[in-house]
C-alpha cells in the first residue's frame, strides 16, 4: 500500500539517488578487492586503470561500465532533484561527461610493454580527463546551484571543497608523481586513490544520500 503512495517522480529520484550511492561505493570495493587479491598490480605506483590489464582485466573494465551507467543515472536524477537555476544544467552535464568517460576507459585500456611499464596505446588518457575533470568541475559548478536551494544549501561548500581538492590532487599527480623525474614519482597510484576516495566519491555519495532522503 505504501508503494502506491509514492509518486512516479519520487521513485525515479530515489532510484537515481541510490545509483549515486551504490555506484562509487561498489566501484571502490571492487578495485580495492582486486588490489588485495591480484599479484600483478602495485596500488602505490600504478593507477586504478592498470587493473584493466591482464587475464582478469575484464573485471575492472566491467567495473568502469557499471559505474558509468550509475553515474549517468545519478546525474539525470540530480538535475531534476535540485531547484533549477540559470546554467543549472551545467553541473549535471559535467557529471554526465564523467560517466561517458568511464565507457571510454572500458573500451580503450592501458597496456604493458615488454619491460612491464604501463603505457596508453589509444585514448585512455582522454577517458581519465573526462572522468576526473568532469567530476571535479561538475562538483564545483554544482555547488552554486546547491547554494540556491534551501534543501541542499548545507552541501554547497562541501561540493566546492571536494571539487577544488580533486583538482589540486590532479595537479600533484600529473606534475609531481607521473613524470619520471618527479619528486613523488612512484606514488601516482596512491595519489589517485586519495583523490578518488578522499574527495570525489564521498561527495557523490553524500549527494546521493541527500537525494534519497528528500524523496523518503
């Protein structure tokens, strides 16, 4: 009987909020478990995408696809669940770009050369830019829209801080960790995981939980 009292729009928003919670959490659990059980991966030195290489690389490629679907679902619901504003579509659109980037990541994997070094044979770096840039900038832009809606206002500063923190982490990774002569070379995987688990995913989950609560 209670199910019949829930409006179709609320069901859609609740489903989208669930996608925003489950997507990042599931993705993190899957890649952390792979880091634990796989012996051909160095979580400190190598990015998460390195898990898409090798015999069991299909697990991480599928992980990319699942998060991409859930992130696109979440972005659409988030757009409908926050009060509209001028250029308010831009934040959810950037999150959708991030979701699309995950499909590119699943399609164009990294590879190892004969020495074991990881390289990008196709467009995986493009996928990374789409995901990290789209998510970080999406959270920054979205913070302005959140600030104008009383139901979301308390999350606006957190969204801004998460986006800025992710951008700062990306700069550290690409300038100090990735280059062979960088002072943090060899810790690119660790820096990337800090950005993902410390900034991006917690904020996405917080937004998903709020969207669910608003439709409860």
